[in-house]
């Protein structure tokens, strides 16, 4: 059965393109190819999902290192000070982290990315609390830029200037 569709690609598109398709045979790939052919745009072709970036690719993109296996030393130094871990406040936070991790370990099997994220979140929250009023943890934050977009598992944001200083994507193979 042949059907005619008016396709409008949003945002900022108002003119419809007619797509004629046999609905018994057409695939999503066919629709994607039609959209790319109708709306030839560098923005559409170069969008990369943020979670598909690797550390070496990011280092090359931002001209931090051309090395195929760079280390964290390629990043500029972030100065946020040191936290004394022996004081009472820090000990309370660390004990809370250990207790929370023990509760998680007893009740949440580490079987997939979602459950592993629970453990990562506990560490990030403890770190943000150790650096009181300096950082916030944002789970499932949508991040976008010239080179990618999409939700990331956790974003660490510096409160003073709202700058993203860390993005964490928990991967099943990382544990």
C-alpha cells in the first residue's frame, strides 16, 4: 500500500517534504535516508551521541594530546583545594559512604549499568559533600555542544561559575 506523508523536521523547520512510501516494505533506514537527502545539513550529519566519545577522541578533538593512549596529565590543572580527611566532618561523610555502599552491596546486584550507577552516585555525592558548596552532582543531565549531545549519567558542576568540570558515563564493562 502506497502512502504519502508530509515530513517536517524540527526544530526550526516549517516546510513539509512529501515522502511517498510503500508501508508494507519501508524501513526506518529508508525514512532516515529521505530526511538526510531532503535536509542536507552539516549539523545533522555530524551529530555524535555524547556517550560514544572515547578519551583518546576527546583529547584529539580538543587538541590536548595526539597520543593514542593519553593519560589524565593532558588536562589543565583544576584547582579546588584539598580536603582534610581526618577532621570530624570528613569522617562522618566517609563513614556514611561506606555504610551506603554496604547497604547497596547487600541489596543491589552489580549486574548492569543502571545498578552500577547507584554505586558511582554514592561516591560522587560523597565527594561533593567533602567539597562543601563547591560542586553539585546532576544525574541524567542533558549536555550539548558542537560535537555531541544527549543525557549523561552524571555531571559534576562547579557551583561558583556553573561550569561542567566532570561527566561520568557508567559502562557495563568498567566494573
